[in-house]
């Protein structure tokens, strides 16, 4: 089978390039990196390849810049800053191919707020619009009209540079179905956002940051183990560590327990709650009522509208 090389390792790890094969998603990975090189920013890459084409590698392209200093578990969500509104959405709308035969209004007049430090569930049936809403909140996709304020800043008026800065400084994401590179170790997967960071850290610093994130999810002892040899629950913990490695203020999680059994799901939700209590605001998309009920608040989406907030 044809093998492709991942260019960033030529730039960031001159001691040896890492090979990918189409078995582990390397072709998709290489194509996403090509888009980033062409456009210079994640948003441009999405415009070229579409959200679905680059989802497996969104996490480290999108979240490129951490903040050096205190360990991630201490640097976010200072209790003295609580009370501010992290997210404010006003009359937000999103449609695809509107005016065409296959056009569809996905989000219709969405209004909601999420305070700093809250653990919020967005719940709805398949096709309700909850994943589209999460993509807009995490600045992966754009909305058509309305207002979206993130920590007081109007997203719709930001230029590409400021948008990238917001993604880099404030956000982390946990993708549905893990989106890990199976042949890489847990440590290598968690280090990837740091390899793409605009902050040129030394390899030792990046390694230590990744180990801190793995320790926070009780996976440090598995740091050197290939992801393909981990259980589903362990993979999800690694995915969470990767979302946290850049020390975000807010973590977005798309169906974080969707591929797990009920016991493992409960363990993952306890972990997310512990991390939330350390100061990380969380927005979790789920169709699972038990997962939603473990959050502080549930926002229910039905046919693209907010039907209920509990």
C-alpha cells in the first residue's frame, strides 16, 4: 500500500520522519496538511476540504497555540473571574445550500448563554442541529446571521488572524470517535497540537506538557503505548488529554461517550466533571440522557431551535 509522509515532522522533528499509510488515515491527514499549507490557516483549510474531510485532524490544526506558564489545571477558570458570560448567542441562523433543491435550514433563531465555569449539555436527536451548533461555537464553521459573543467578543466581526488567536488561546476540542492516529503512542497523539503551535517550544517542554495532560486523565503510565493497543475508554481519555494540552478555557466535546459502554461512559463523565471543577468550562453534545443529566444544564435542540433549557 502506498505510504505518504507527513511534512510537519520534517520541520519539527528532524531526527526522523514518521510514515503514515492509508490504513491509519495518513492520506486524509496529508491532504488536510496540504490545505493548511496552501491557506495558512485552519479556516481556509476547511473551506477547501469541507468540515467532514478534515475532521480527523481538526484537533491539532485548529488548536495551535498554548499559553506557557502555570500547569493547565491551575491557569484557567480563576474563581475570582467567575460570573462572566463565556458564550452568548443571539438569534443565530445557519443554512446549507439555501435556495437550492437540497437546501436546508439547520439552525433557526438560536438564543442561549453559557456562563464561565459551567458544564453544559447540548442534547437532541440526530439531525436536530446540535453538532452544527457545536461547530459554530468552536469556530470550526461559520454562521449566516445573528450574533455570537465569546467572552464578550463578537465572533462575526473578527478577522482571520484574531479568529485563529481565539481558537488557539481559549478552546480545546474532543472529537467524536476519538480521531486519534492509531499507530502513534498516546504521548505522540497528545503532543500533536504543540507541534503545530505558533509558540516554538523545545521538544522537552512539549513532552512535559503532554505528560501533564495525560496524568490529569490518569493515562501517564500508558504514554508510550500505541493507541491501537488501548481500550475504548483509554482512547477517549487520550483524546481528552489532547484537547486539554494547550490549556484551554473552554472544552468542546462531541459525543464523548458515544462509542463507549455504560460503565466506561460513567467513568469518562466523572473525569470531565473533575476537570470542570478545576476551572474548565465545558460544552458537551450528546444524545444520551444520562450524560446530559450529569451536566449543570441541558440545552435541548429540536429541528434547529432551542426548545428547552433545564
